[in-house]
């Protein structure tokens, strides 16, 4: 018996468009294992183009793709190319290189 918890994942901007163009929903339910998983792994499992994923929102904070998603987290992927001012406003400046861990 699995103890995974279902979590809603959303894709913003160009990632939203990418999923729609491929006949996939831009909001989906996924099972997160009890020990969690890296956002990078989750993005790959959702077939997101990794070169176009800049960061991940988890529980209303921005993180690099190395951040561990836990069961029940609120998750949304942020596309690469999000304007600098917008990244600064949401705290994602620098997360594309993995050197930011949310603010």
C-alpha cells in the first residue's frame, strides 16, 4: 500500500503554454512520496523542458530546483526568462543557478 500524498502542481507562463500545446493540463495532481522529492525530479516527471524551468514556488516561497518537495506542499513551477524585476519581487533572483533558497 502506498503512502504517497496527492499534491496539486501548477505551471506558470511559458510552462503553462508548453503543457497546453502538448495536450497536457497546466495544473495537475501528483503523488509525492513520504520522504519527498527534489523539485527537479518532479519537473522531469511532468515532462517539463528543464532548460525552461527557472525556479519553483513551494508554499508561497521561491526556491531552486534542488529544493525537496514534501507531501501536501503547494507547488508551482516558474518559467525561465521571468523578467528581472518580477524575479526580484518574488525572490527568485539567482535561483536558476541553484544559489538561492527562497526568501
